[in-house]
């Protein structure tokens, strides 16, 4: 997403469980806004993930990054795969576009160039995991971000429309949101749609 030569990639991470009407709201959001969608359902079945993907038009699959049930990449044209800290120790499937999670600058340094993009979290206190506080100082973290590197660095954790300006003032390549979109109990499609609108409005300001 580029505005006046400022580019900030938006990643939206799915709610961790499937919910009624999820395909409809995700499809509506993907039609109206530009972002990468992370299909992250850690306790889902293979069939549930497959069923979800079958309801998303194939021309949108290239905007989806898969977090589990990696072998579905042979059936759907995903953008790429995301590997958690535990999974990347023994990566089962390789993709041209790869994503991973990091929780320290040391991890970012060691993995730079190995993955296409790396999440660093939590940059603020997590919304989806109450009590999961940030241990980062954005000024110190920005010192690392300003150095030459090969991987995109994506800010994650506690990001909402009120603090996005702090992310924009740093040198992140993008941001990822989860709790500020779905809340703790996804129910109202209009609420979720408006949450995304507010995030994008804050990026564009």
C-alpha cells in the first residue's frame, strides 16, 4: 500500500478459529482492500482449511499465506507459507515466498535473507493475548531496521489505529494486525469491516 511514495505493507492475520460467515467477510475485505491475508488456524483440520480455500476465488489465492497444513500448497496457489519458531527448525515444505515469526533483534539478524518476511512481536502489548507485553524500545529497534537487510520486517502485536503512526515513523516494511480486526469473539461483519477501514485510514494519514 503506497501513498505519496510511502509504502507500508498490510498483513491481516485470521482469527485462530473458524467462525460463521468468515469466508464472506474475508472475501468482502479482499475485494475492497489491498492486503496479504494470513490463514492461521493452529487447531483446525485439514478439511476445514481446504473447505475455506474452496470458497475463496482462485484469483485471490496469491494474496493468502498459509500457516499450517502446508501440503495444501500443492492444491492451491498460495502466496507462500509461514513458519512458526518451532516449525522452522524442521521446515517440511518449501515455498518461493516464506514468512516467519521472531521475538528478538538477534533472531532477525540470524534469519535475515533466509525468509522473505519476518514478523517481530510484540511491538506493543498484544490485543489477542492479554498480558503479553512488549519488551522492545521502538527507537532501539529502529536502529536495526535502518541497517541494510534482505528480508522485509513486519511489526506485529497490539497494533491499532491509535498507534500505527509510531510504526509509520519507524522503518518497518509493513505491519500485521489480528486482535484489532477480529476482537475476541468475531460476530458483526460490519464491525470487522469498519475495523479494517480504520486501520487503513490510519496508514494513509
